[in-house]
C-alpha cells in the first residue's frame, strides 16, 4: 500500500482530497494544526484504518514513523477577508512561516523518502494581473509588503523553495496554482465571496459587494479541483512543471451576486462596501497546459456547483 501525506488535510480542499485518496485505497496521513482547518471535516475518516490524523504544526519539529510515497502540501490559511478571524490576514506570520519553513520541512521529508511532492500555490502569485487570462509564464504584479503580501509572497517563496529542491536534488515535484474554488465544506465564516453571498442570501440579509462589483473571478467547483490535483500528482509528465488549475468561466462579483440571489430565491438587497486593499481587478486562468499535459479541464458548471453548495449550506 502506498502512503500519502496530506499537509493541511483538515481544510476545505485538503479534506476532500483525503476522502478521494482513501477511496482509491491509499494510506493517508493528514497533518493539520487546525488554525483554519477543522476536525469536523475529517471526522468520517477517523475510524478508517487507512487514515491517521496528526495535529502538528509543520513549521515545528514533528516525527513520522512510516515510509511516505507522496506529499501534498496544502497547509496554509487561504482566505483574504480581513473581517474573518480565519483569514491569512488574521494569521500573517503563520502564513509566511507555513509556506516557507513548513514547506521546507515537507520537502526535506520528501527528499529523505524519495517521495513525489506537490506544492499547492495560488493564483495570488499573479497579484493584480496586467494580462488576462493568466498563463503560467506570467510572472505577476504583486505588492511585496501590502496586506495580501503575507500570502502572495509566502506562496512565491514556497514555489521558489520547491524548485530549489527540484534543481539541487532532482526531487520529483510539481507546483499547482489554484484559482478560486468553492463547494461543500467551505467554512461559512471564511469570508469568501461565494460562502458569504450564499449565507447572506439564505438569511435574506444584504449581499455585501466590495467595491463596484465589476472585479472578476473565475470559480471552480471542488470536485473538479480535487481531480486536477490527483492528475497533477499521479501523471507521468508533471515532474518539474507548474500548472494553473481553475475554471476559466470568468464572472464579475455582481454577476455572482445576481446568480446566487436567483438560485436561492432570496429577497436580499445588495449593499456596497469598500474594496479591500490590493483586491485584484481581474482573474482568469489559462488552463491550456493542464488540458494538454494532464488531460484535465473542469466539468461542473458554476450554476451546478453553486446549486450543490446552496444545498450544503441549507443543511448546516
Ligand atoms: N467579495 C465581495 N463580497 C464579499 C466577499 C468578497 O464583494 O462578501 C469580493 C472580494 O473583494 C473579491 C472577490 O469578491 O473581489 C473574491 O473574493 P474572495 O475573498 O472570495 O477571494 P479572492 O479571489 O479575493 O482571493
């Protein structure tokens, strides 16, 4: 049996990934310090003999007794919303350290075990992009010390460290830049646009649009994202490569508000609030490379994904 380490495995994307890996009969070791992840997300697997959960901070010393074959590094706060106590703005130092020292520690484990390594980076490394869509070859336009820089520069450092291990030690690595992803298990208090709008709409509270709402994002449903992450890890031709993963269906925040109001049959009004500092104006992945090399592209429409996410939040 092959063993997979999932760092950040109790988070939104990490816990979905753990579930899919267990279905495929991998042994899964989940590491999480639970500052933004939740034990609730993995409670269904705790009785599975192929699953172990270790509450550790990967920036500190920790021990693994078993041989590891694959490492997914998803450990990081990821929400930019300063109003949320779970955002990377609330954990600025932790965010920088987990993407630097934490990633370094995982890379060393990968080297010792000759394990394949996947670093989860972000569309945030493109900052407030000047080209649309963003191909992997675009180097980005990032404020190096603005409020979002702890995440943007953290992810840029993590990419650089991952490539250093590839170049210096020939480690088998790939870097994935995740674009906005949504779906069940997202935290209601995350502060993300999709979770905020759905929860506001279900309570008939005003939908809070930051800025004019003309800024765009491209939203990918969680099932598509998890499949992309698995393909990137297990495909033969991904070693040393960087891939954008996301859904190129670009929408304005206003369009998302309208769609979520319609799909929830909500009476909510729209309220405009100030735009957070350095909030990117546009974002859309160029996924040509993932299509070509990984034979991957999203299959779930935004409408279908939002519908499933509404059902999830209704049940909470
Ligand atoms: N946003 C908004 N209302 C909210 C939450 C977010 O208008 O209640 C905007 C936010 O300013 C950004 C976009 O929606 O322009 C996406 O924000 P999110 O936090 O989901 O992710 P980001 O893509 O900024 O990392």
